[in-house]
């Protein structure tokens, strides 16, 4: 088919690769404009932009699709289908109607659960045991369109958003290729009215760990916000990101280090405890617990917290 691809972040790159490998003609790639990044704050192309250039594809990055000029240029591509995955702009009706067979969205949840911007983060933070990928026929509403194909997968007890992100990206790549190969035979299934919930964009204010919460909630917060923005706490006046964890045995004052060991730091919560296995000090790379403890030895009774200059709760 003749396609327009619309995506921006790392999650979208494997999908673009899969479409090219499947032999589809990509008439143009749409993505978000380059943004200032790095110490020099120079404009940096998005991951999809960079990959499309490597593949020799035409790249467009308009700041809006609402102008008549942009809509006319899009329609002039004469695409059979637009494939949209984590693009970042709302598609006006003129864009949705331009491709002969419409616009298909790859959404990283089992719709109608977790419509919106951050479905992977929210699934992990909510403690969902299952998620998946849907190929949705786009319409004007926010992730409200009928579903053509879906595939479910279990969320592992120690899986992070980063882990799940990569797995769902691969699943989406395979599923969209299948959907395009069967497109004329697939029948859109309307989403049910029951079970609708929204995955709001993650706010950095959600990242500070409250050790008075139950261990299950703290563990889900750590895994759900890893690798970005990263759940954080303080110890000895230093800010530390917590990147991997699991439920552990133990109890004590919230934030108290119970067992600092090679396999992880066991930290007491409001009820129960978590074992933190990967951490990152400010200005340094991520480290496994053993390496972290060599640089910052901690004794049982040391306290993690987000209040007080000494890291006490």
C-alpha cells in the first residue's frame, strides 16, 4: 500500500521499520519538529525523524495540521492509509478523511481502558496484570474509534514501563503489518461503553515517593515511572532516582533501610517493604544496588525520604 506514517518517539521507530520491511511504499513521514536538547540546546530531530532520514524517506514536521495549506499537501500524497503511532498532534477531520482507507492508530492498551497520552505508565502504576496493543480506526474522539485487531499480554510482577514499552512497540509493529495485509477483510468492532478510563500525561509531581504508602503502591510507582520521569527520593541530602524494585519481606519506620545487600536495598513502607535493585544518583548513570552501595554505603536504619535536608521523612 501507499502509506503516510505519523509518529515521533522511540516507540514509533520499530513500526516504521516494519512497514518498510513489509514492502509498503511510505510516501511521507510526519513527526514533531526538532526540539532544543543537550547541553548546547541545539535542535535535535526526533527519533522517527532521524530514522526516516536514514531510510531515505521524505520527512515533514509541521507544528499544526489545521491550516488549509497543510491539509492540501497531506491530501496530495494520495495515500491508501495513514498509520499513526504516538504522533503528538490532533488530526483534524480533513486529515482523517484524506487517505482512501482512513487513518489507523496503534494504541498501547486494550481499549477502552487507558485511552490517552500515557497508557503504559498508567497500566503499570495501577497494578494491571494485563495490557496489550490495539489497531484502531481513527475518528474525531480521543481514542474512541472502533478496533480492527488487538493482542493482549501479561505484565510481569517486576516489569517496568521501559520494559513494557519496548515489548508493546514490537507487538504493535507485527500487528499493524498483519492488519494492513488483511485490511479489506477486517470488520471494525466498536469499543464498549463499559471500562472506559483515561491515561493522563504523567506529571513530575507524581514522582516523589511517599514511603508511608503501602509497599505495593510504592513498588508500582517505581516501576511505572521507570525510566522516565523516574520515581525519586532523598538520602543524606542527595536526590536519588529509583528505577527497579519488587515486593520484599520486612517492616519498620517508613523509608528506613532494613537490609542493604548485593541484590538490593530493602526499604520499609507504610505497610510491608520494597527491595530496590537499581538506582541513580543525581549527575550519574544508573547503577545496580551493589554498585550504588559501594559509592554510598548505607547501614540498616538509614532513612529515605523527600522532606528534610538530611533525607529524613
